[in-house]
C-alpha cells in the first residue's frame, strides 16, 4: 500500500510469494549514502523537539547509522527482539490487502530506494528514509506494534465481510467504501498522527508527533506542531473516515490521540463499525481506490 511498487500476480496460497526482495546494498552510490546522511542530520534536532518519546527511544534502540543507508538485516537485529517485527525489502507498490496482511504477520514492507539528492524536502512516494527512519522506530514500541497487527486483522475482517456479498457491483461498491475508510484512518493516525505526551524535558501534555509522514519530513514535522495554519482535533472515527486528504502539500488538518492504548482501542472500534456496516457509505473523495488494491481484498476473501 504505502511501500510504493506494482505487482503483476498474487499467489493466494502464499500471499508473500514474490513480494520480498533482497536489499541491493552494493548498488547504493556514494550520493545515495550522502542523501541519507543529510536527511538524518537535518531531522535529528527536530525529532528531539517534536517527536513522541517512544519514537526517540526507538531511534536509540535501533542504533541507526547517521552517515549511511542501513542494512535491513542490521535493523532487524535490534528490532525483532523487541516486538517481533521485521523490515522486509520490497521493490515497489504492495497491493493494499498484502500490505495489511504483512503488518498482521509483523513484517513491514520496506522500500529500498532513496529519494534524489535534489528532492530532500518532499517526495510523494515513500523511500527507505521514510520507511526506516519514519516508520520503523515506532515498531520498537510494543503497544504501537500491537496496533499495527490489529489493523492487519481488520483487513481480514473486511475481506471476509465483502466476500459474503453476492452481487458483484454491490460487493465492489461496498469494498471501495470500506477500503477508503481504512486508508483515511491509517493516514490520519499511522502516517500523520499527533499525540499528547510527555517530552524528554518532563513537560506534561505536550503535543508530539508519532506519524511517519511527519517524522520523515523536515518541514512538516515542525509545521504540524507549531503552525497556526493547522487545525488539530481529538480523533473521532466518524470524522476521520469521512475526511478526504491530499498528499502534495502540508496537511491542514491533523488528529490527536491520547496514547497508544487509545489508538489500539480506536482500531478495535473501527472494526466494530465495519461489522455494523458503518463503513459502507463513507464520503467520496480522496484517496482514489485502484483496481489492484480492490483485487487484493477480493482475492483474499475468495470473491474472484
């Protein structure tokens, strides 16, 4: 889903067949490693100021190199003993159901390419810096890791529910709505979430970033917390699942959760809403839902 890459076929007996690749570490150029160094060097002070304390602890736990792209095997050597998660290299876009199923199995599809040096500030698609420096430090926290697993379970619930709809057009319409709701929830939490939390200095109830899209963006991490142009509200499921978003500019609206236990409970509630049919008619608009993502859910549920 967010590890951008296209796949031509899916082996349903083994959903990850052909998904993972070897990280081509020897192919990284000096410029690639220098891009990582510049990104890390620029963001580190902003992490200290704006990032959630569990992210800061995760950065330390992973012992990420500051001057070069990390080897995923080294990342996993520190990550896996903490929560069982592993970063797994993929070559491009991962269909949505497979992405969520990977999370359910404590595997995080990780892009192996890095952005061009001329585009340090913004890249519309994920790269290895976004995935490893933005996402993976949060995967060291047991509560956050369980939330990702729970979200993966919700994808299985969605696939099972739509498989029971006999009419093909209604099945596709319903799945489109459910998937749009899930994608919006994921965007406003895992990718662009804010949290009230304690800073390293000990101040209470400070606003901090835990979403990877913010954590991997030099400009937007500060903008999200400090800019008067951003609307920030406590997360309400009915709002988040009906709220469209665009990816090509700083986000004007962000949602706040109280804790990772709170976030986990919201994923539980999202699944209850799904089972009750409350995700079947969400507001139209972004994100667009493509056929590859829909097909991945339909195949998982035996709907094709």
